[in-house]
C-alpha cells in the first residue's frame, strides 16, 4: 500500500519546481466543482462518490495529490 501524507500548497509548488512529477486529483463534489472559478490545469476530476469508477484514470508512476474543499 502506498504511503499517505499531507502536504501544503507550498510543498507541492517546491516539488514541482524541482521537476518532480505529480498527479493532481480534484475530489470536490459536483456542486463545489461547478461553483469554483479555479481548477488546477491538467488535474484529474474524480468525484468522491465515483472513486471506484476512476481508479484507472489516476497515474501510478508518480505521487498523487488529492484535493477538495
């Protein structure tokens, strides 16, 4: 099983600046997602009630950063 840890926005930025590949998974509900003016470009949208249907969409060759509101 993969290690699970929390990182801050600054830590994610530092890792990207070092060239570390990250995959961002947007796990906000449909309502929150549609009301938001901001999405991370290239992020993968996986609604919380549809995780099982999207497991194949998440890359396995890099660290995954999941975020929600």
